[in-house]
C-alpha cells in the first residue's frame, strides 16, 4: 500500500474512507462528490454506510491509477475538509 494525498493506492486503485457524524452528513457528501464526478466524467465506486463513505477510484480504460484519479481524490478531500 502506498500513501498518497487523496488516499491509499492499493492494487491499482485509490481507496479512501471518510467519517461523518451521521447518515445524512455522509449522504450529503456522496451527493457532492457525485456532482463533481459527473462534471469530470470520471466515476468512483462509492460505498455509503451510517457515518462512513468509502471510495475506490481508478481509470477504468487504463486499468490503473492515473493523474486524473489523484486530481479527483484531491477534490473529494477538499469537499470533506470544508
């Protein structure tokens, strides 16, 4: 596993978990990252649980992590930080 800004690189994927105080906060975050993913036309796998969101991100067409994945993960971190 390699630690990078935006998450850990594991088996050609970026994996990152975000923690929240409740389900509603986690869902709001999912909706925001969904909007950004649509704008970028680059879509992560998103797992939503009570108080937690996990993303798995990679460039499907290249079957690896690319700079675009790190860019998108950084945007997700920025949203989480606000």
